[in-house]
């Protein structure tokens, strides 16, 4: 049984660097199973899920803040959507869960860039006045980590380094995680040079997770910079907000004759695109939508 996913928070270099890291292996494996994802689709969605969890910490202003990442490319996977919450919940899906390409010839790794293609990355979050704000940038690489780094610098004026990775073995997600190191006021050029050198020497985050733990990965990234971690790791879960009531409410967008057709056919199945859960709605439940009390 896989260890539960969790998130680490800390600072380094006398609070001039903010450090956030997530081991998302369990939630990405759950997403793979829920959506029957191919290996490359698992990597693409998994990186986006990890990124959404980290951005919810960086951009969220409240404990229940949510951040949604939407990637729209011209590759075979179509769009990718992931929603992360500051409380550690995450969910997401892709347009084509079975999208797949051969491994990259250069290194034999999954071709996430190829399966996404060229396009845009958008990040939606709620402002303090509860109004949604969406910032959009062009994809600079399709590798997602580099695209989020570019987004944070361009749209949020947050200089940071982002690492994301998913390793699929035997059709299952063996390792998945992410790391953000954010420059804070007062950071020195020497500190920035040290963190850049540390990250450059690390290699991919999945290689580090395969060799050791998330904690060891964070320690390597911040070597020589006096890392201080919060004592308690935050649990991370695949959490969807769907329900039978919401599934039933979705049928109100159909006209009465269409709902009658569903009743005549013995009910209707509604599938949540976020988590893949199937709701079987009975003719009696659908019929109740047209009663005066249901319309009140």
C-alpha cells in the first residue's frame, strides 16, 4: 500500500526563501485509476495536480482557497484541468485520458511536451473580494514546471523555481511530486546563485524521489541555506466536491421532454468529469425535478 500524499512547508536563508514541496504519489495514482489514464496522460495530469497543490499554497489567501490550472494545447491529450485547495485537496481530469506517444528518443522518458503540444496555460484563483481572477500565458515548453515558473514570474511577479515530475512503472504511478522555491523580500544574489546551483545539480525531481524521500529532496535543493521546516506535514488527498444532489441538479439544464425521455428509459447515469464517479439517478428522482416543490 502506498504511503499517503503530504506537503511540506518551510523557509531557508533566514526567511528569504519560501520552500513548498509535495509528495503526490498516492493522489496521482488515484487519479490514474479513476480516469484510466495512459502512462503519458498520467504524467501530464500528475504534474498539473502537484502544481495546483503548490500554487494553492503560494496564491491562496485563506485556508479554503482554491486554485485551478487549465492547460489547453493542440496535442493529442487536449485540455488538462486541475484544482488544488489550500487545505490539501486536489482533483483533475484530461480531455483524452488514453492519449499516448512513444517515449522521447533523446532520453527514453515520457513525452509530456509532445502529448500537450503548443497552447496556453491559465490559472484561476479567487481574489480577496471573492471575484475570480484568471491569468493566462503561452506555454513555453509544455513540460508544465517551466510553464508554471513562467506564469508566476509573468502574471504574479513571483520569482521562483518549480520542479514537477511523475514516474510511471508497470502501468502504475510509482513516484510523483513537486517543489517550489520562492524568492522573498531581502533575498541576496548569493542566495539565488546557491539555490540555482543546487537545483541544477539535482537532476529531475522524480530521479530524486526514486533515490530517496521528499525530505531528502528538499534538503538537497536547499543545501547550505539553513532550511527550517514546519514540524507537521499537511495531508494531501484526491477530493472531489461532486454529489448526487449536484448530479441531479445538472439535469435541470435539459428541457422537460428530454428529462421525460430519461424517465422512459429507466433513469439516467451522470458521470463526474472531475473524479469519474458514476451517479445512477432513478426515474422517480428525475420526475421530482418537475414538481412545484422542486422548482421553488
